[in-house]
C-alpha cells in the first residue's frame, strides 16, 4: 500500500520527507521520516537484515566513507507534521544526537561507482525491518533517494547487484536486469540491475 506523503522540507540542505503508512492487517499507522543518515546510524539495521549470518565486520562496504556517498534512512517518528519534525532537529544531519531516540527501520546507501566508464551511483544495503515490510516503505525510500540526488545530474545511472528474491522489487520501480545471473557462494543467484535517471 502506498503511503500518504505529508510533506517535504528543504532548507538548502538535504531534503526531508514525512509520510504516513498503515501496516497491512493492522489499525496502526506509523509516521516515517525519510532522510539522510550517518553510516553509524544505519549500520545496525544493515547488519541485522543483510549480514546477520556474518556479523558487523562484513557489513561495511568499500566506499561507505567516500565523501560523495549518501546514506538514507526511514525513521519512525512521533512527529505528525514536517514542521514538528524540523523543530525536533530532523533536518540537521550533522547534529550528532538529533535523532538518537528515533528508530531506523529502513536504510540504503548510494556510493559513487562508475557504470560502463561513466559516473554512476551504486545502490547497496537496501534493507527494511521485517515488521515494517510490505507497506511500500522500501519503494518510498528508494524513490526518495532517487529524488534527493537530483543535485548530481552527472551521475546519469544507478545500478545495483540484487539477490534473486529482490529482483521483482526493483523491477516494479522501473529498474532493469542488465546481465546474466551470477552465483555468490552461500548467498545464491544475483542479478545486476540498472536504473536510468531522467535524461540518462
Ligand atoms: C526487499 C525489501 C527491501 C522490500 O521492502 P518493502 O518495504 O517490503 O517493499 P515495498 O513494500 O516497498 O514493495 C514495493 C513493491 O515491491 C514488491 N516487493 C517487495 N519485496 C518483494 C520481493 N522480495 N519479491 C517480489 N516483490 C516484492 C511489493 O509487493 C510491492 O509491489 P506492489 O507495488 O505491486 O504492491 C525488503 O523485503 C527487505 O529488506 N528484504 C531483505 C533484504 C533484501 O533482500 N534487500 C535487497 C538486497 S538486494
């Protein structure tokens, strides 16, 4: 189910979007802030969802600390308006503890990584907490990140390596499989997918 977008805030810095979503078969609706995050904020969720078998040491990606790399998160929030979220400091990505009490339930990372020799982003570490899946949150966070990188038009494409079970998730958002499947031992088949950005 698609969430209702309540509003977006941008004050010269990174954008911030507040959405509301109702979990399937539940009367509870959550408010989620979609925003940039710091690596150390998203690592616990990335580790839990994607590297539970391997441990935190394996959850670091090459390029995680690159100056252009962007980490994104969906955060459950008490705020019901964008103004309230901003008043609570949510638009301050540099603020060390602005969101300490918030709970991050979805994350992804965009790293600069060329595709066919041209500047491109690689999307990695896409993870939604199991209790927050199947309501459109993963799609919302990917779409938010795609919009948020509009300030870097020279990166015309975004690509990712997806585990077979997640390929349909990407295809439903307009991504295309561009290569043969390849096997990662112990993890299973993977596919390379590509997303052209506007004009790309
Ligand atoms: C894959 C994942 C990120 C999807 O997150 P989500 O919030 O549950 O996805 P959404 O609710 O936004 O789904 C958007 C659409 O994709 C579909 N979809 C989501 N996950 C899917 C899956 N694994 N297989 C097929 N379709 C899927 C949904 O049905 C929905 O389709 P609709 O628009 O027709 O209703 C989440 O299941 C997850 O974290 N999985 C474990 C980690 C993982 O596999 N990450 C990807 C690594 S490449």
